[in-house]
């Protein structure tokens, strides 16, 4: 043993050399891992999946991180699926050289409907026009649509529109990792209350889902994007005084899902859902999708403003600098 290595070992407390049960490690291991994380980031080797939204990346310490759960919550119709779709497509566009696979558990709407929305965004044609509801779609617009969605065939996304329980989801993650030589897996679950379970009490079902997601994150290093609903507390009359701004207690199953999540983002469209015209946290509420980062274990909290046109499922971040602490 070199003199340098011997001195390094002698610096450690005697009890650091104990063989501890239950996976316990001395604090020195955590110090070394922390230093390695900083070095990896410094040298550009940090594993993170950035979005195309700079403000969101800043709050999330660069983007989505392996082994974490990201809850995207909101009332029905707020745009959770549209937001998560664009999030996933953007991540894959920016991570084209990485070994990443998306398992899209699309229990609320089938995969073809998700693609229809994406095509609507690219062509700026509403779905009613694409589906010839009032008038037959012109050949030029049809060709434009086909051309705009063809690129998605190359994306490493696998849809499942038939509800599966948490054990089936975990088995699928394990199988995909084995067959594809351990890629980074993003589980997108749409949405939490549609995952079947043998348990009778719904909150127990959500706790089962949440704990299984945590297991997959620890065992497989997967990322979970879990779409969830808000309860009706947010719509009580007294909440109007605060412009129906969401809180963690509004999260359905918040005691389990909210506690286990690394990040909780709550979506709100104050003008479209509640007719609010007054300034909303310093933003014009018209066309606003407010992304409230209400929980963030190692990043920033606050509201991030996005501009939306959900008639064509278009979501862009507003140029304004996000305000912290909202």
C-alpha cells in the first residue's frame, strides 16, 4: 500500500471500517459520491435529460434526472397530456445520441390520439379540421399532416393503451432493460388513477403505485413522469380570493404521491378555466399556462409562465424571467 493511500485510510474514523448490515455506509462514501457528481457536472458528464424550455431546465437543475419521479398535476382539461407530450418529444430531440427509451402508459387516450395532437401542433390545424368534421380535409393539408408526423416513427417510444397494474409495468421495465442493453427508461404514466389494482381503497392504490415507481427508480434508474389529478379543494369558493392557485394539499393522493415525488409541478390556466382577468403572479392570464413548481428536492420553487394555444396543442415558454417563491 502506498504511503499516500495509507495516510488516506488513517484519516478515516475507526468505525468507518466496520462491516455494517442492511446496506449502511459510512459518510465518507457519500462525500466521495458528492465530489464525483460535482466533477461529472464540471466536465460535462452529468447524466440529465434537458427539455427545450430554459426556464424549466433551470428549476430542475438542468432537466430530468435518472432515478427521480416527476408529478405533473392539474384539474381535468388543464393540458397535462399536451404538456407532457411536448416535454417527452423535446427531450428525445435533445437526447438523440443517448440510449433512452420511453414507455408511454397512455391509459387515458390511445397513442394515435397523442400523435394527432402532435400533428395539430406542427401543422397549426385543429383536430376538427384534421378529422374533416365540418369539411373534407384538402389534399395539401393532408400531405402536410402526413409529412409532419412521419418523423415520430423513429422515436424510441412504445405506447400501451391497455391499463396495466404496477407489477406488469415493473416487469415491462425489467424486460426492456434486458433486451435493449440497459437503456435509460422514462416511464410516462397517464394517469395515476387509471392504473388498476386489487386494492379497494383508492388512496392505498395510489400508495402502491408510488412505492413501485420508487422501486423502479432505485432498481433500474428509471425516470417516472406521473400525470395526476388535483382534488376539488382548489375550486372551493374561498380559494377564488387567491385566484385558485394550486397547493400541494390539492394533489389527489398527496400523502403518498406528493411525498415520494422528487418534483411536483401543478398546471393552471387561470383565464381559460376560471375566467380570471386580473394579473396572475405578475402575468397576463390570457393564454397563460402557469407551471407551479410546488415541490423540488434539489432545485427551485416558483411559477414558470408558458404561452398556450391548446386548440392546436401549442405550448411555449414566455420570455419573462420566472419568479421564485410563488
